[in-house]
C-alpha cells in the first residue's frame, strides 16, 4: 500500500488506527515501523500509535516502552518494533520471537533519498512463508514534495499487480477543526503552488 497525501490528510492517523486494529484482530502478526532517522519515531509514529490505542479504547491492553522502543500486545505478546534507515544492518536483521514479522510501515518515505535503501529493506523484511489467513504487506506513507523522487517512478508511474496506490488530502480529515482548515484556505490564496502539494497532496 503506497499512500501519498498533503499535510493534515490523516494518512498517518488512519494507518496507525488500522495497524492497532489489525494486530489485535490477527494473532501472530507483528509490525516493523521504519523512518529515515531512528530518533524521530518518539514524537511521530510512536506517539501516533499510542493515540490510536487510546482512540480505540484499548490502551490497557498494550505495554509501550521507549527503551527499547516497542509496543507489546499483552494478551499474545505480539510486537510493534521501531527502526531507522540510519542503521541498515540492524534494520535488516530485525526479527520477532513470537509469530511473524509480516507487516512493515515506512513513514515519511520521502526522506529516503536512495531507492537502494528501500530495496535492502524490501529484500530482507518480511521474509519467509506465513500461514493463511495471514499475509505480508508493506505500507508506505509520505508527502509528495517532488515528482522527481524515486517513489513516483517506482509506484505511481508503473503499475504492479501487488501494489495499490492512494492519495488523500485535508478535505476528508474529520479530525481537523475550523482553525486547522483556515490555515489551508490562507495557503490556497497566498501560496497556490504549496497548496497543491501540502494541501491537496498533488506531486510537487
């Protein structure tokens, strides 16, 4: 799943809700969350997944720690693990002791300037067979700041049977209030080019 979107387009919020729900629903599944820099997780993906637990009313079923940075679903021991592309060797050797590491979420993928770094991850995680009805899936979320980025050529200009692409923007985000929306309305008038990307999620 490859999802591009503007700022405030709820792509990360929806992804976090989706993963918390699916891990609790699908026993033996585990999730690896990746960003370019490891220490940026705490205030982004880690916080977003904690918010998702609270939003779904299941916080008491999760044990969240920052050292090591991971989330454990208490009833089964399933894990959410966090890694960065700044330590590729550690990233490639990531595994779990229970179940299967079959889900990967790459957040802010636009920060990954080298396609080869993505390929190293794609070739190493997830690996091996998973028993039905489980399946393997990588989810990629990002802001489309430049049409020259490898993400566009790889996933949006070429069609693959096993790839679905999506685009979203702030107009469908029910979590925003009127103050949030006014920011985008001002941007629309004052900086139309930025509005196309940051507001509507179109390629820059």
